[in-house]
C-alpha cells in the first residue's frame, strides 16, 4: 500500500492491486490503494501550498 502513496493517480493504485493479486489472488487492495493514493495527492497540494506561502 505504501507504493500507492505517491501522487501518480490512479496508476500506482492499479500497480499495487496487480502486485497484490500476484502474491495472493484473494487479496483485493484497489480501494485501499486508491485511498492512500488520494492522501498522497492531497499531501502534495498542501506541501506545494506551504512552499508557495514561504516563497511569496
């Protein structure tokens, strides 16, 4: 799931789902990975806003 924390939405969530299914076919991680992916997207926006606030 940690690999889905980057902001490459939604491709990284799909990759995590595919790798998880290879390890355990009963393991469905897409929704959990999409949640971590969305959190990474929000964190990127907040970090970008903080940097802009410091610079401007």
